[in-house]
């Protein structure tokens, strides 16, 4: 479930709530050409949750 979405100068940050209740932040850079700009997900995962990355 998506909670909020923020556009920044470098990409998009999406906060979402997993089905297990964990809060997760996902960052998607606008440009994928730079090796420093990789999509990332922060927040860890819950053991046993099929929806956690
Ligand atoms: Zn989960």
C-alpha cells in the first residue's frame, strides 16, 4: 500500500506499508545512466512475509 510519493531533483521516493505492517522506502532515480544512481529499498524485511522484497 502506497502511503506517499515525493519527487526530488534526482528521482522519486515512495513510502509504502507492507501487508505485514512494515514501513518501506523505495527510491527510483530519474536517470539510470549513472552508477551512483541505483534504485534502492530501505526498511528491511519481515521473515515469512511474501510481500517483503
Ligand atoms: Zn512484509
